[in-house]
C-alpha cells in the first residue's frame, strides 16, 4: 500500500474546480503556485477528474456557469466582486489642488515680466526662486520615483485582492528587494486612497452541550508553540450564501498559524469538525500523536464521535471556558482575518461560489499572506524556515 496523500479529497476537488474556473486563462503552474502544490500534481488531479467524466451530460451545472461568468468580468488575477468601484472612478478624497505654487507662477511668467518684478509683487526673495529652480531636476526625479513606487504598491495591493494594508505592503516590497521607508508607503497609500480591508463585525456559532463532559484547558491562553504539531486550535464560523448559510470548521497550528485542516459544509453536525481534523491529520502525514487540539465547548467538539476520533489519532482534547472568546483567541483572530479580507462587500449566490472563494483565500493565507506574528512571513514560509533552522521559535 502506498503512502496516504497529505491532500484530502475535498482539497483535490477544490483545486480542480479552481483551475477549471479560469477557463484556460491561467496555467497549471500559476494555479498550483497559488495553492501551494506542484504543477504536475495539479495536472494529474485535473486529468483524473476529466477521466471520471462519463460524457457531455456531465457538463457544468448552473452554479459553475454563473461562477465562470463572474470570473470573466473580473480583472486579471482578481476575483469579481459586487459593488467594487470601477478603476479610475471618483472615490478618493481630493487633496490641496488649489495650493499656491509661487515658484511655478514666476517661472511661467518670467520672460514677460521679469523675475525681479514678480518676486517683489509676490513678496518673495529672488534667491529662493533660483534655489528652487536649481532643484527642479531633483524634484522631477523624486516625483518619478514616487510614481513608480505607487505603481508597485498598487500591484501588491491588487495581487492580494485589496487585502494588504501598510505593514504587509511594506513587508512584501522588502521581500522583493525594494528597500523603502514604511512611513513613505503609508503617506503614498493615504494620498492615493489605497486602503487595506478592515473588520466591521464579528459572529459566533458556539452552542454548548451541557450533558457532555468538558475537556480540561491545556492551553491557558498561551497561543504559542515551539515547533509544529504541538498545539492546534479550531473553531466554526458561518458564511452567508443566498438565503442560507455554509459553515467552515478549522484546525490551525499555533507554531506557524498555518491552517492545516478545514471543512466546509451546509450543516453544523459533528461530521463538519471530524472532517476538518481528519484533513489536518492527513496533511501532517498521519502521525500527530500527542498534539493538543484546543476548542470552545461547542456541542460538536464535545461529542462522543469527535472524542473517539481524537483518541484514535492520539490527539489530546482541550477546551476553554463557556462564553469567553479570549480562551480561543487564535481561532477567533483567523476568522477575523477571513471575514475582513474575503467577505468584504461580497454577496455569494451559490455554494459553489463560496467554496471556490474560500479555497482560494485559504491557499493565499497559507502560502503567501504575510503574518505580523511571524515576522511578516507566510505560514508555509515560516515552517520552511523553521525546518532549516530549528532554533527559530514563534515570538509571544
């Protein structure tokens, strides 16, 4: 028997759906890089999925056709969103357009009236004008450099679908070898109306089963780990779709903040959280004996089925107090980022749209999104760096 795959069936299906949604406009390599897999692996998944199709009657369903239409209208590399302002539209604050430009005025009319007379009329010194004139080239070079920098900032901002604010834009540019002052980036983003996304409201989905014996709190609000697969946390959140909901269960490694397992479904039964944990175990190669899994006291995590699954894999259960978000702050923080960055201005019409967008964002979060707690590395980059230098630990 071959070694079990670290990718769940759900992950493979979503990866194939993401590639197909591009309708040939993106290469295997581009999509594979986005989700953190080898391009030949993705190619094989797509070939296998194509081989399983039995005929033309297996064509895309209505939800998938709607998704393709949405993506065709989107800008390259950016998912379509309802209510987004058109490029170049007047949504930015005006600046000081009427600010006096005395030196420009003197320069424009010097041939007609003379520098001395204009300086006297305007009440300025000729030496000031000549000093300004001598620095014209330097100002032009500085303006050109700032224009180029704004283009780079916009590029990073657009590549992350408008998610990154000043700190992460600054970190991304530094990673690309662009050494620039963070305050300068903040000023340019402010002047040009380039804004990262901010969370507006939060939701909770915990329903306690008072008949189930709770597990002890083995974390104690210490959301750090010195190496991978020592402490995991998980939780459930809901995502609006049409007139109903879909539910996302997560498993996050506290060492790297990597989402090692997740499950997305239209229900909140125990299978939602067991599927997420099974995906995490598979992603870590099936050997997680001794890892602590911390959650709230929701009925799904307190169920006998979830307890049996943890016992089978050697996972030690841990639970926080009732009604305290601080006892599972790392999981709450992840959901805050997801809702701020993924759900901003979005109205999903189908479960297919939700699944594709969530899969795309989770892949971005794990592989590319820079995390302030990790020194502005992505979770995958942090794990790779830790493996290369075991002494690296996550700062408290």
